[in-house]
C-alpha cells in the first residue's frame, strides 16, 4: 500500500536532464543482499511448508480453512491499516537522522520503543474486546456457527497486533543501523513454531478427510491451531532483541516523548496513515466479498471443493509474492537507504541510475517467475491442497487463482521500487494518491463482480482484479516519477523487460511440453499427490531455468550478468 507528495518544491522534468551518472556503492552490499535474500527465501519456503501442512490439517477450500484464515489475517491487515506504513516507511529516515547524533540515536530510539509498546498495547486490548463485531462486519452471509467459531479464533489471534508492532519498530531500528539480516531472518523462527504446532495438530487430531470439522471442533484444537499462530509472531518479535542489544544503544524505558519531532512525523504519517487505511480497507472489503464463497460452497454437491475461497486466494498470493520478496523487496530495502542518503546529501542525479538498475536487475528473476507460475499453476496448487479425497479439485482451485494473480507480478515489483523513491524523499502524499486510485478501482471492480457473477466465482474475479491493478499502479507511478525526477532510462528499462520477457516465454513453452509429459494437463502424475506435484515442479522448473539462462546468455543479457554476479554486486548503478 502506498502514499505521496512532499514538503517543498516539486520540480518537473528538467528540460535538459543531467547525464546519468553512476552513484557510489557502499562496501558490503553484495554480502548483505545475499544474507537478506537467503533469509527471505528460507522464511518463504518454511511458509510454504506451513501452508501445505495447514491444508493437510484442515483443507484449503473448506469451511474451517476459510474461518481460520479470516481470523488469522485480520491482525495483519489491521496492523498495516493503523500503523504499518509509519513503522515501515516513515521511521527509517527519522532513525537514520537520530543515528548520526553523539549517542547514536539511543535517546530517540528509547522513546520510540517505549511509545510503540504503550500504543500497541492499548490498541490490542481494544481490538480483542471487539473480536465478535469485527468478524460480523468482515464476513458476508456467514451462519451463526461460523461467526461464533471465527470469534473464538480471533480472541487468540488478535494479540498478534501488539507483537507485529514490536517486531516492526525493532526491525526498523536495526535497518537504520544497516543491520538488515536479523529482520529478514526472524520470520524463520515464526514459521518453525507454526510448523511444529500444525504438525502436532495433525498428530493429535488427524488430517482433514472431507468431514464437517465445524460440528465437532474442540477447544484443544483451537488452542493448538490459533494459539500456535500467535506464538509464532511472539517468537518472531522477541528474536530481534538479541541483535538489537549488540548494536549497543543502551535502550531503556523513556516516557518523555516531547521533542521527538512527532509533529513533523505526524504530518508525514497523516498521508501514510491515509494511504494504509485506504489500501487495507479495500483489502478488508474485498476479503468480505470473497468470504461469501464459504457458505455458498456448502450448498453445492460434494461440498464445493473446486470453489476457491479466502484461504485459496491468500495461498495463491503467498506463492506469487515469493520472488517479489526475495529479489524486489530485498534490493529495494537496501536501495531505500541509498535513496534516502542521496536526497539528504542533495545527490538527486543519483536517483535515476539507482532506480533504473534496480528495475532491470530484478526483471531477470521476476519475469521468469511470472511465466513459471503460469506454466506450473496446477501442480503448485496441488502442493497446497492437502491429502483429502477432494485434494485435486482444491489444488485446481488454487491453481486458477495463481495463474490470474501471476499476470501482474512484474508490475507489482516495478511499482514497489518506484514508490520507495517518494518515501525516501519523505513524500508520503504521492503514494497516498496512487494507493487511493488503486484501492477505489479494486473495490469498484470487485463490487461490480459481486453483482454480475455467481458467488462461487468471486475469488477468481478478485484475483484477476489484483493483477490488473498492479499494472495500473506501475503505470501511474512511472508517470509521476518521470514528471518529478526526469527520465530514469525508461526506454532502456522497457527494452530489458521486453527482451527478458521473450526469453522467459520461450522457456515457458518448453516447460509446457515437459509438464504435459508428466500429466500436468490431464490429472496424471503431476496431480497424484503432494510428492508427485513437488517432483513435477522441480523437473519443469529446472528445465525452464536452464533454457532461460541459455537464451539470456545467447542474447548477451547484461541484466543476467548483473543478477548473477553475485546478486547485486555488479549492478552498474551501485558501483563507484
């Protein structure tokens, strides 16, 4: 979710843009990038394991899966709605400034951490007291039994909001001191805890076998499933305190919040909060529309296993966000500090080269991933569909959503990079305007879909809408970037994506042939079990990757050299 404009002049595109220069690349970027990317990769892989196990435990396109997903996702969205943008964007420039003081920011950070604990604690208490009304407002056509179960899950899951806040503020303190690694690796602990608790659930209560879980659900099952989810977030937050201690800031409780510059931050936060509210309210509204698939599914013969709901939609997004998180988010996190320093040191001419090289380098993995997801949508869906008699149908439902959401993946990463430039200049108004356009478009399109499509097709419609609005967001951000900072090498970036896209498509054609031989299009080997789906994905993915790299080598792609050299080390715009 994003925001916008800034304080001070907003220069348009200069009539004679300065020659693109090559800004300095700090030492250690390659090692930091590799450590961050590996942490994200391990965390995401474990997240996949967690999701796959959860499908084994309670299914994917099932009533209980959708109820638990609703309760477990609400804390994340509410945190981002109320505070996420402030923690993740606004505080980094403030913490970087504070770190330059004689005490390395110890006093400012102490006040900030204390304020976070107090505010997030009060907010969490309020949310837990409103668990029942929240579930009622955020669902559509749910039965009283479903609402009651969702409320019980929410009592256990809503305390996650507090620990998300602690995790975010400590993580940004670490990032401001160039300690990126711990923040990227802490979610690994969260996923490990959840894998253990879900695995224990399967051992004690058995795997989902197509039965009506809602009728016989017990308190012990709730404690293990929902309690385990919250315990994972607790461990994730606490894991950052050890690296925080090693910075040597000597933090202590400090309630003297005057003089923190909260008025200045508040002006910035006003737009950020507005943007996060718009974007996340849109997410909540869309998830409410999708929630109608849960009761509708029960009316169909066989329980409607082929009808995707909220759990299936979120699983498809979990899969597609992997390459974005490993490559785009990781590099953008590092470049955000470089953008911030460039603005603070009045090196505006460095912004274009940094942005251009970041976009072109991430095109190599992101475009390939988009094509691979489209080719492998079916087996990937089967991987997260559990082991019940209807698992193939549930896998097909996830695969359909995965294919639709993959269409906008490259544009999601492009938009993410561009929006970081505005935030680095402490402009939170422009991203707000972009986010508002996207959020309103998403809700209007989703509402239209609800009016004209059967309830059972809403999740598919929303998946397609998400992909389409990613394209719109990237286009809007591009025009605003060019207007304010001048051309960042648009023609070169576009040419890179087109050449890489052609090579990725050719490798995808080869992948289709291999998957066909493995029964990926006729319910054959690739669909037989989670294990055969995994084998098929590995074979097809490896063949596609080899073909893709060979093709890029044949056209002498400089982006491939930058990406593999090792990652980020040879990005021209990051070298002296």
